C-alpha cells in the first residue's frame, strides 16, 4: 500500500472530509474511493465503513451544512 492510498483511506474514514476533497486532492471519484476501500480493507471493515458513510451529510458537500467550511478539525494536524 502506498502512502497516498493510506492517506485516502484515512480521509475516507474521517467524518468531516467530504468525497469532493478526496477528488480534488487525489482525482478519485466517490466510486473510485469505494473500490479502493473494498480492495484495501477486510470485508467486515469495509461493511462498517459503508454503513457509516452511507447517507452521511458531512461526506457530501451538497448535503453538508453550509456553516462547515473545512474538511478537517483544526486540532487534527497539531504542530510539534
């Protein structure tokens, strides 16, 4: 697994990161991310992830509350 694939999987698991952010950064559509997740995760983990993101408003910009303008929590990437 490459570091890009690892980062995409991490972004896909994050609640606040929409699929559009993954598409912008890595050029993968939502269906491409689903394929990557299916091929990279154990079947049980993939099913949990699909259940988690299906219909989740924060994973789709069009469904997301317009007051949320960032793709991640400001404390997520702390400076050391």
